[in-house]
């Protein structure tokens, strides 16, 4: 079956995405979230930079956060992961070459290990397939990030390429799961 992708989602148009976990939802991350997002980044500076990724975020200032969240992400999607309303992470769907997308995600260190990142990503990728006609999602994982490798494996991703500093993973959204 061929899906017709919908028009790109613009700021304020991204729907809230429920997950399989009670109280855990994805809600568009906008400039209105700048203070909460800065506080989240500030609490997680070491966590975000321990493997060399998320360097910009680990050095973020309130001004950087406001400017970053002021940029229109469309046709990509930028979601905050929220637990009972509190911002605990981020998940992005990057429109590299639709219907092929990239992804990035991270979770507050205090909230890891409870299946929240996996539930959030599963909801985002299901939405991408169903509503955007996405066929493929790719993720790059820095060497040593075993938790991210495990998360992607649980979601059905497979490694497809090795690079000096990271491994590329692929999820085929066209397969029945």
C-alpha cells in the first residue's frame, strides 16, 4: 500500500502523541518551553556530553536555547518528552529526504532505565509511518552508547554502516511488525 504523505507540519501544528506508558506524551518543543528546556539541559550537561555527542546542548546558555527553539523545525519534528506534564527529554524526527527520516533523542539521566525513551520513540515512529508516510528512519549512535544501541534494537532497528565514531542504524517502517 502506498501512503500519500501529508503536508509538512509547521510550528504549533504537531499533534500531541500519547505513548503506551501512563502520563508519558510527546508534545511539540517550542520557544515557550525555553526555560524548562534550559533547566533540563543544565541538569544533564555531563550526561549529554559523556560520549562526545550533544556538545552544543551541553554548553547551552538560556540565549542559545531560546534561539534554538525559535528556529522553525519544519518539515522536521521536534518533540519534548513529558511525564505527567514535566519535560524529561527530547525526540526529533529529521526530514532528511522524505519519506526517509533521521532521528535523535535523549532523556534526563534521572528518567533512564524505565522504558520511557523507547515508548516515546515508538510513538513518534508510528506517527511518522501512519501520518507522514515515512518509510525509513536512520539513527547514528556514538560508540560506547550501549543503552541507545539496546533501545534501537528493541524498536527493530538494525546496524547498517560503521563509521570511525559511530554506527548507523536503520528501521524499515514498511515491514509489518
